[in-house]
C-alpha cells in the first residue's frame, strides 16, 4: 500500500493509474506484457557509419561492420495502453553476453500512457511527437514532426512477399531490445541507471491463403531537419538494404536488468 486509502495501478497517481490500473504498485514489470492487435508498419534497414558507436552505452558494440540500423514507423490501432503511432530507431548491437540485440537511441509516440509505460518499465527514451502512416497508390509513407521540425520522412513500395533470407535475419519473431532506464538520485534515497533488456514478440498476420502479410520493396528514408534537440539524423543512412511493410500482432515485455551503473 502506498496511499493511505485504497490504491491500485502500476503508475502514479495510484488512485488513477496512467497504465496497468488493474495491477498493484508492487507487481514486477516482468510479469506483465503490453499487447497490440492489427498493427501495420513500414521499416527501413540500412548500414550506417562507425561513429554511431558514440551514442551506444558503455560495453555495447555494433554487431556488424559497417554497423546496421533500422527505422520503424508504426500504427497501433489497438493496444492495452491505447491507440497510437510510434517512430523507432534501432541499432543492431552485441549485448554483454555476445548476443544480437537492438539498442534504441530514439523513440517517439503520440500517446502519454505509452510514453510513461515505456520510460518507467523499460527505459525506452520516448518523447511525444506528431506522425502519420498513410497509403497512397502503391506507396506506404509517413513522417515524424516535433516542435515545428520535420525530422524524418520515409516510404516503402511493397512489391513481393518477404520470405527468409535477409528479412528473417533482421526481423525475427522475437526482437531483443536494449534501452537505458534512469532515475536521478535525491538526497535521502537512491536513484538508478540501468541497461534494461526487453523484447517485442511480433506475430505477422496471415491472409486467407495462410501467407504472412509482410512484403519487401524499395524504401526511402530522409532526415529533413537536423535538430540538436531530436538528433535522429545521427543514425545516418549509408546504404539502404531493404524496405518492408507488414501487418502484425505484438506483445512487449521486460526480460532483465542487463547492467547497472553507480553514478
């Protein structure tokens, strides 16, 4: 019990929790998943420059040379934290156990419950922004805007079913994710700075013939404004490897504290 009266929920205010209101403040984050249904997304995977290592946490190194990164722009029409859009940058890295993982330096959403749950449970560095994802003709495209700047625009032209090969390597059903959760210390109590390992379980939907709804095709990703406040452009595009459009269900959950710093 935290409040003197009845309280529930995993996030303050505990009498009106912003997310997971049916849980209690002591429920471990690892015991609960956030679920998503009927999502669609465009993805662009590309090689980037070695200087991207400057924005990786200590001990984490790129998985390949040259480093590989990706941008995902997604619409979640239903989730257990509400409907929202999301723009996500990932860098393919080797975690502290030598395993493949995806470090998240930048992530933007359009929903305050998704922002708070991501930051508090997994350390996802979420900010609020404006974005969309639309289909016009044969092109699926979207953009990311924040504080008057158009930070990024991307598009994919789905042309053929994605089967095996590069897509299976880059986008397995379970994506292991890494991000930094930080609470600054205050006199009389400790803070924490943790590298949190979490995951996205993606289940691609199937059409009437049982074929997964994911297609590959030409992609474009451009950073239209280079803002020092939202430097998504630091993960530069050297060579686009593939674009992908997909429809899927998903579950997000936490795995472990992978590393903890004493600052």
